[in-house]
């Protein structure tokens, strides 16, 4: 009897493990692969203001290029970067870059996004991405996650802002390096890094 119970337990464990693996695979597949590779041109995708008015990405072209950062109101990692994002926006907007934030979280409505941007002093426009279509198009998975486009809307850098949530531990400022390279008319040496933060809260889609 004991062997029978142990056997049934083992079978049950294997079945649960299989379900767990299946769920994990589906979760990983929820983020579509990016349709824009480094060196590729982004389309003039549709976004929305925090009040729901339709706008297009190309409306936010900068003389030197455009920096897009996926942000959140409730993500502690994104919030740890608020001051750094505000500083980057202020410094590089003055040097010819447009800086915009995109909120793709279905759980964070437009009025909350607007209030958060004001309260945290972000100093740059934050747009909504209805049904996370732009996040899906670019393959964005977390907040914060940065995409840097040159003046022709060609993707030159994608990934993290820097390498540590704790400012005291930063050893690599990858995004700043990419911005400086574009300003100097040079090639970006580090074009992709692994972004880290909170997962974007996507809408459920039927399989």
C-alpha cells in the first residue's frame, strides 16, 4: 500500500511539474519577439495621450534622435529610476533629443500615469500604449526598458539604463554612452543590454 501511495504521489508530482513547465513556457511566450532589430527603422506606431487622444510616434522626433523608455507607476524598480530618467531627459533634451515615456501596463490608467509623472517630476511626456501593441511590436518586457532611435528613426540602442538599481553600485552607464555616441556622430559600441525590472502587465490574448 505504501508503495502504491508513493507511486501515485510520484505520478502526481510529474503531472504538476508538467503543468508548471507548460505555464512557464506560455508566460515566456507572452512577450512577442521585437519586430525592430538594431539597425532597423521603427514604424510610425500609434500611441495615446494620458487623456486618450491618439498620437503617433513620429510626432516626437528630436533633432538628434528620440529616446523611448517604457515606464510604470507602481513598479519599484521603475520608480527607483525616476530621478535618473528625469536627469537624462533634462540633459539630453537640451542637446537635441526628444525623450518620451511609454506606459503599456493595462493596470495603470491614464489619470494615474499623468499624476505619477507630475508627482515624481519626470519632466518628459509619458504616453499610454493601449492594449500594449507598441510594447509587443518592440518586444519590450519590463519597466524600465530603453530604446534609442537616431534622427532617421533607426534603432541604435536597446536595453537597460545602467547596470544597477542602486545608484551607489553603478559601473556601466550604457544608455548614456549610446546617447553620447550619437551626439558625437559615432557608432554605438554597446548596442544591446539586458533590461531588468517589473514585467509589463499585458492584456490577455486568446491563444
